[in-house]
C-alpha cells in the first residue's frame, strides 16, 4: 500500500524569526534555507515580504538560490501584501503565497472590528486576487482553533472555491488540546463539501506545550501538511518543533501507518545547531531529539542496559538524527589535510578561503587546548558562518579583578577598520567592567538581559561559549562567541551583539 505524504512546511525563517532577539541577516537566512533544502523540507516559508525591505530582499534571494523546495511568502489579505510576495518570488522555481486573515470572535471584535460576512468576503476576495498571480495559494484563518467551527467550515469552503490549494488551520495562541484539535480537523473533513480539493495544513503554537501533540493529532485526523520550525522557535513559547514531529512519525510508524515524510533525518542535528548558532538562541540540554542530553545516559542501570542492547533505553539511534557524540579528533600536530577531511565527515564543505581561515583558528585553538573534539571544530567553523559585518572589532582587552579590589577594564575597539576607540571603566565584576568599558568606548548603552557561559567540551581547557542577550536602544540582540578563556568569550560575544545591532539597525555610531 503506498503511503500518503505529509508535507513539511518549515517556517523558521518567518514565524521562527519572530522569536524575541532572533534577528537574522539576509545571508544568514540564505544559509539556513540552503540547509533546509538539504534536510528535505517540502516548503520553506521564507518571510513576510511586505513587512520590511529586509524581508523582501531575503525572500527574493532565497527564491533565486534555493530551487528544490517550494518557496512561500506570507501576506495579509490585501492586494499590496500579495503584490509584495509576487515581486519577491518572481525568480522562484515554485512559488506559493500564504494569505492569512483572522476569523475568531475575539479577533473579529477586538482586532479587526469586522462582522463574519465581511471576514468571509475579504478572505475570498484576497484568495481570488492571489489566484490570478499564483498557481499555489495557501489560506490561513488566523486563530482558527478559537473560531466557531461552523463559521470556520464556511470560510474554508469559500476559500477553496476561490482557488486555495492549501487551507492551514492555525492554533495561533496554542490554546487547543490534542483531542479538541483533532476533532476540528475531523469536522472540516466531514463538513466542508469541497475539502478534497485542498490539502489541510496545521500550524500549532506551543503556549501550553502541546504544539507537537496537537499537530500529530491533526495528522491522525486527516491533515497532510504540518507547519513547524527548527528547535521549535517562534512567537512567545514557539511553534511545533520540526525535529519532534518528524521523529515521532518515523519512530511510531506503527501508529502513523499510512503516512510518510521526505525528511533526511541525519541532517536534523546539524540543522538544529546551525539555526541555534545563527539566531543566537541556545537549545536547552534536555530538548527532545537534538538536545545535548537527548542521548546521554547518567544512571548506572541505564548505561549498563544501553551497553548490552541500546534499545533498552534508546528509542532513536543517535546516528539517525546525525548526532555523532563526543570523540577526540585532532590535536596540535594535525595537518591541513586531516583537518579538511575531518570537516568533510562532519558535513561541512568550505571554500578554499574559508578552509584557510578555519585552519588558522584551529591551530590557534590547538596551541591552547591539547585535544580538539568535534564540538570544537563545529564552533570553529560555525563561528565564521555568522556573517555579521565587523563594524566593531576587539583589538585588545585587559581586566584586573580580585576579592579585594574593584574590577577595572581597558579595551581598544577598532571601528570600521580604522578608527581606534579606547576606554577604561570599573564594574561590578570583571565581565560587567568589560561590558561597561565597551559601551563607553563605543558611545552606547547596552542593558544586559541574559548572559550564559557553556563549556562546549569537557576538561579544564574546554572551549567556553558565551552568549549575551543585550538591549541597545530597546532593540534586543543576541551575541555569541567562543574561546578557551571565558572572559574573552564574553567580551567577544558582547562585541558580536553590538555588531548585530549595528547591522540590523544601521546605527550611525
Ligand atoms: O500563528 C499564526 O496564526 C500564524 C499565521 C500567519 C498562519 O503564524
Ligand atoms: Zn504562527
């Protein structure tokens, strides 16, 4: 019996980018889109072209460069928004417009101030307009899960009649539960006369932690497209995590008997790390499927069981999601050839210039650290994947601290490759002194919202990765950097956040 396909629409670059602090540059978005193509997603929702010129540029670039998946752009139910998607997707191999309009009573009354018949008319008009420009039209009744189900069915029937090929049922505020959400999909299947002319999609937010469960329940009730994001990124508590949906369907094929997906699961781990690196949003260690602890067994009984037979405590083989574990790979004496071969086995293909640069970083690290692990190599390569232009470059920092003196820091920052900015300042600790000194040198005022240091590998000489979340002029940005010296990693992460702010807000500082 041939299996029905579940289409995966990845919205990391649209809904996922709405995660507070997750600002991506156009080039970073392209890198993620290229990796999503390797992962095998069916549709990439690349952005919301009418929302900003940056979004339009990113969607256009992705449409031009990424040829395998359908490239989709989001639009409100207005001609201007649909025109912007059309413009952005003019070079796409296969283009889709995704039109949305809220239908729930709460949104109708308090946000849109429109009655049901006006909503219906606006939705149909927008879908007809879109259909004149696109073969592939998706429509979303926003906040569908809180919409009266008979009105929802009426809207769905009308937009399909107007030309929508996909109807997406969003649980916009993550309010539903698996039984209830599954029942909505079943109701639509049974009560919308033309439902077989469209694919039913779902888009479940995770406010109650039920996004993935709701999506899976929808599949069991007839949904054939799932919208999700890498690492579950998205507004508020996020969207359904792609990796969890995919591995649930694959692992429990006894339950999801009649369906299959295209995803190359061996690319999941790498995709997750790339998205985390570029957005600056760390993956929690106990995150299902791709968290650092997902395949770690702490208790002796579990370790013994896994050694005897992995299936005792492992329901997924780590290698099936591309998790390679920690192995010592290279050292100080390793040459360029071994380095480049090892990178290939880790799935990185670098240009000659990128390889040369990465090799210098590897040698510098090997001088400080005797054993280089896979994670160290990933950090070396991925740090360079973040292509934020270096408006500010750290030339030098020095900090004195102790338990009997006030910490004091000196920094020299080079602005735009030429101007030398230097300052010194005290602070509440060595890190605070450094951050305050950087602010003073550059002439800005950053408010530190979050600060974390994470050891990438084990041992005293482990590479430490610092991550800072800073608000500059009320714009939240994230910066990350790694070094064997955690103070240096922290200072570089702060400078990285400053560069990200300068890039995304075109600061004149
Ligand atoms: O959550 C939501 O309702 C959305 C729509 C635009 C589909 O993101
Ligand atoms: Zn959403």
